[in-house]
């Protein structure tokens, strides 16, 4: 039974409602995903084991209308994905990064 590390925090008081989670893939790797809603936008925060990249984390980018914001905390990498405004997505990443010490485990069977 694999376990996926995910820093799960509820930011409902800040307008980011926790609506769920799932096991998924990101860049060919299994990942835990925590899903938030901000207004009419959904924000998926992927977390996965860090692995050595020759050039570090990917740069923040936009693909097919979705913004991707990357960060790393300890041995985990994260990517927040949404069609929300850049500022709102960066806020999600910066706040989530500060709450990683409250890690919980999602168990996938």
C-alpha cells in the first residue's frame, strides 16, 4: 500500500476551500494531489518525491491556459496548477510551503 506525503492545510478562512484530494501522476511520477477552490477556480496542488534534476525545478509557466507554480520543501517537490490569476496561485504556493511541517499522509490502496 503506497503512501503519498501531502501537506494538507485548510485555508477556508482565506478564501481557499479544501475540496478534496486524490492520487495522480505528475511528470511520470506518482503524486498526491490536494484540491482547493478559490471563487470559481479550482487549484490542484501536486506533491511528489523530489528527484535530482540537472537544472533544478522547472520555471513557473503557463500551459494550455493553466498556470503552474513550482517549489520544493525538504525531499518533496510541489506544483500548484490552476487557471486562476498568477497572484492567487503564487499565494497558494507560498502559504502551502509555510505549512509543510503539518504534513499528513494519504494512503492509496
